């Protein structure tokens, strides 16, 4: 291979036919040369390599508040005019931006994992049938959450302007994360003498899929309702894992979800910081999300399955397991309220459904 | 609740859901490659339906809940519209071969290049950044419209979306790493009729994106040795070629499945191939095509500088031929080789006039 120094003299060989050697060569126009908005950029790799965020130098780092260009011109390139537009709907930075997106993108790539090989599937052993059924039921519902996450994210990604490529690229990692989450939990359900369970209720999923008005509102549901709850649930599942297989899956999924939550919360913060009038719609979306979540929680299936896991079986589920389940809900509420406080969203415990209020909930058996 | 526990009373459990679980007693076994998607194709869980009636997003094989709402709004619900036989393999390979443009490319091997070569590299990097956007966004949009009963195929597309995000970023990095910058976009992926964006059918989109579009780019990446001036560029082309080969394989294998299982659509697919062939050398999305912005920059890269343009152009012509020949092999492999015998394909004429 040629080096920089002899680039103008030595090129690798490509055997050309006689006909190819005799091709008549047109005179080059070269009208594309010397066409750059900023030349002479030399970004050097840092201790984390050459990262996406480090490219934001000079005009390449100028990220405007509005990106009206509906073509695929890369940010900083000389654009093409007169092309038919593509279907880009999100053109304002406030509608998708999070300052951490480029870092989260690189982190996602560094922390990639493969359920097939990063989990020691031989480390699983038969469990009592009630526990196995409960785990398989929880796996089924988490699979369904992941399926919906993919559909939600991918239905928005292509609508986002290319000037904000950091967000688009980060979202590509999140949909692969969700794909892998579906894969990992499906594998767990089918590896230990069990199978998939009963389809979960769909009210929160419905909220996420039907939230067509704005990505920020979708992110509100995806992060503060579905994502945060799933994160807390998986934290509790880690505490009560029955083997190394489950522990490893939960550990990896927790990392993946943490990035989605970070993006989501930071995006909402950015949106509220730059468009305070959005607070009303975000607040209302969250309130609707809580109602949908409440409807899903009325369904006993996930609650009972988790209680069986936490209680070590059906007998334990009737007291200790259910106690842990409600402790888990309380932890979710605390995290939700903390996030709202960080976002300066005026959400209080009293505004939440009664089942989420420790002192107000009607318990099964009351 | 605490009081209830202290009183010793217990929560009542319904547990009716335990009688509503899917096929039970499944023991998927890991193989030498770990526990792969292929390994969990056991019992009824292996069966993707010919027509999916799953509109609520439930995992395939889970028991339906009566009254669940059709929130999925899936437009792709027929197996032949999306299926391919080796999706599980392609997906697992994609996960195993993920790479990082930040740390897997030896960026420190880049040294200053002559200005004409650097400009050519940067123009090509600008173009590739631009076209990788479409290769990520379009599969992403389709994935949101596919029944999860065909999750294996959907998973491959999600891996592709990730691959394309990385391609966008690695070519942007290349443009900004060596004293250059981004140059002029081409508009190659604008919303033209017959473009990848506007396809209303998945197979139509796949024929344009995977078979002809990415196929042409794959040939270029495979020639990366001829265009690379340092180990960083060499690694970029090699790793992108690995990814691109999977995407092309998706298209070929999907079309093969379609040919075998939906013969009534063969004529329609031949029409897509007619369009693909017509645009193969004229379409701006092929960097080795006739758009001077990309073909001239490639010629400079291949020749070793502006003053070796002629030599580079002749190599470019050779690469065009390879693109056409590789396309032909893929179409034959997909089960549509008859078009090269019955006179429908224009490929023979195109090969004869490849320099024009």
C-alpha cells in the first residue's frame, strides 16, 4: 500500500484488460475541487479515540437552532439546492436535542454486547415450576416492551433533520439495544424448560405509539413512564436473580436502559430550558402516561409474577413477595419525582394514581 | 400493607395467567456459537406465520390477550414480504462484528496527503456520509411497520441501522481528521420517484437499497485497498465492507425467498430490477457512476493524484465492470437469472459501454 509520502508515485496494482487500458479518458471537469465551507480541519484522537463529539470544531460544531434543509446534506457540507425534499418533520433543535447525545452514542458502541456469547447460558439450572413460570411471564412482558420501544423509536428517527445527526446516530443505538433486549429475554424464556407467557396489557404502549404530536412528548412517556419503571423493575430482578444468566442479562440491560433514560431526561431538560412554554404539554403527557400506567397496573399478571420471583414461589408471593413489589413501585415513584424535580416539572405525589401513593393505595385483599 | 403483613394476612393471588402461557417445557440448547437465534427456534416458537394477525406487538409464541388493542398498525404482515432464510445468522454475525469507529480505526496512521488526494478523499467521504443516511433511515422506517412475528428479519434491519450510523460517523471522521473538511453534497438520495425513500413496498425498497445501491457501494469498499493511503483508510473500507456484505446478503436472500414463495410477484420484481439496471451507472447514488463529482474523486484516489487521473479513470472503469458483474451474480443467486438469458436485462449492453 502506498504511504502519504509516495502517494503521487506508487499505487497498488489492478490488472486491467487490454480493452480497459485503451479506454478513452474524458477530460475531468474538477468543478467540485476547492469547494468546502471550511478546510484545514485536523481533529486528533483523544484518550477515548476519535469520538463523534470531538468532530464539533469550527463551523462543523455549529449546531443551529433550526435546520430547514430537507435533504441529506451532512452538517458543514456545501448543500445541494433544488432537490426534491425527503420527509423530514423535526427541524428544530429544541424538538430533539440533548447535549450528551454524541457521548452516549460512543458509550453505546463501547459497551456493546451479544446475548448469544456474553451470557454463560450453561450456568442455568432448573427452577421450581412456579418460579420458572413467573420468570417467563416477566420475560414475555419485557420482550413486549422492547418490541414497542423499537417501533416507537424507529417511527421517529427518519423524520429528524440531518443537521442533528448526533441524536439520530444515538437513536440507532437505542433501537439496537431494544432489539437485543427482546432477544435476550426471549432466549431466557426458552432456555430453562419454560416458554413464553401471556401477552401484557397495552395502555402505556398505546400511549407511546399514538403519541404522534411531538418527539419530546413521546420521549416523556418513553423515559419517565415506561423506561424508568422498567429500569427499576430490572434493578429489583437483579436483587432477586436466581442464577448468573439472569444476573448478566439484567446487568447489561440496565446499562443500555440507563443511556436511553439519560438521553430522554436531558432532552426534556433541554426542551424546557429553550422552550418553557412546552412545560404544559410535557406535564399533560406525563399525567396521561400515569393514567395509562395505572390501567396497566390494575392487571394482576405482572404484579403476581414479580411477587412470585421476589418471594421465592407462590407461598412467598402472598406476603413478602408482594411487599417487595410495592416497595419497588415506591422506588419508581421516588425516582420519577426526583427526575421531575430535576426537570422542574411541578409533579407531586398527590397527583399520581393512588396505587403509586404509598399511603393511599388500595391493596389486594383490603 | 405493612399492617396487613404484621397481622399475618396474605394477599390474594389470581394466578389465572399461569394457565394461559404458551408452549411449555422448552429447553433451547446453546451451540458452539453460544445461544443463537437459530438455537431458540424450537417447538412452536420456530414457526413464523405466513400471515401475521399480531397487531398488538406481542412476542411471537406468547398467548394473545382477548381484547388487546391493534396498536401495532403493521403494514408488513405477510411472511413473503419480508422473510429470508438466514436472518438469524445475519443478525448474530452483525452483533459479533460490531466495531467502533472511535477506537478500532488506527487514526494515528493518517499522515498529510497531497492536496488533490485529500480533496478527493474528502469529497468521497462527504458523499458516503450523505448516502449512509438513507441506508439507515429507510430500514428504520420499515422496521416500525413490520409485524414482530417476523422479528428475525426485523432484527437484521435494526443491526443495519446501527451499522449505517457507524458508517456515517466514520466517513465524517475521515473528512475531518487529516487537514481537510467536508465538501459538496450530491443530492443523490433526494426524494425522486424510483428512489429508495419513496418505495411503497418493502421488496421494492430492498431491491433498490440492498441489491443495487449497497451492492454497488460494496464493490467500492472491497476495492478499498486501491483507494487507501494509510492503515486507517484501509481499516475503514474493510470494516464497512463486512457490514455492507450483510446488508446485500439480506436483499439477495429476501428476494430468493420471495421468488420461491410468491411467484405471482416475479414480474413485478423484474420491473424493479429493470429500474435498478437503468440507473446503475447513471444514478448519482453509485459513486463509480457518471456523476463527475464522485467519479472524478474516485479516479484521483485510484490513480494516485490529479496527474494520474487517466490511470485512475481506467481503474474506475474496471470497477464499474465489477459492479455490474457482481450485481449479475447476486440477481442470479436471488433466483432471477433468467432475465440475463431472455434479453430482458440491459446488462450486456451496459458492460460493453461501461466507459461512457
